[in-house]
């Protein structure tokens, strides 16, 4: 099996993260406000339980209550909102397919998180922790991904292959060409 065939889709998916150095201050504000600010509820619960002699009850209560499922849902919903508003406001949206795919993936993660949260078994905390951790990490990555998508238009030439409209335009131009530079008819 050819490794480059496996690496190419992963590279295609992860390439938008390369815009972060160009929007580093915006991304820093995003991290501080959305990601760190979203954890204030957990921090206040931790501070409240510091005086408690049995500190393990904090972690048991947090994990068994599904707090990280709630955080995952909140992060994804906060990231979906600007993308959805862009779809409503702008008729000539760039990177439509990529944004729709990221939106759909995030929506599926939200639905699955809601199902897990609704059916959480507080007696089986050993199974809850890894599931919550996975969904939480996936939601952080997905939230970051949704945050950077609108910024791709500022480095359009580097991400032109992601824009559906440009690919459609190039495909139309390619169909209109009937001969190559040597005069050979196609």
C-alpha cells in the first residue's frame, strides 16, 4: 500500500491549520476567551471543593455528571454559530464544501454527545472518563477548525484548491479547451 495515498487526505484536512501563524492574535483571543473562559465553571467547582478533605469526590462528580460532554457541546455550538451566520449573510461564500463538511461533522459530534449525556451511567465512571476525554478532545479540534475556516479567504492563493467555486470555474475552463498547445484535438 502506498503511504502517500494515506497521507494526502490527512494533509488536505490539516492544511487549514497552517493559517494560524497569520492570524495568531485572533487565535490567541479565541483560545483565551472561548477555550479558557469556558472552563471557569470547572475551576469554580474545583475551588469550592478545595476545602473538602476528599478531593477525589470532585473528579468523580465532574466525570459522572458528564461535564465534559457539556463542554464539548458548548464549544462546538459556539464555533458553529459564526459559520452558520456566514451562510445566511453571504451568497458567494468561499470554501462552501469545506465549511459544510466541518459543520456536518461538528453537528454529528454534538448529537452523539447529547445521546451519551442523556444515557450516562453514573455507576460506571471507568467507562465514562475515556469516552468524555475523546469527545472533549475531538470537540476542541473541531472548534479550532471551525474558527480558522473563515480566515482562509485572507490567504486565498494558498488554499485555492479548497474553494468549490474556483474548482468549478477551473473545471469549466478545462472543458472549454479543445486542443493542447501542440494543436492536438482532444
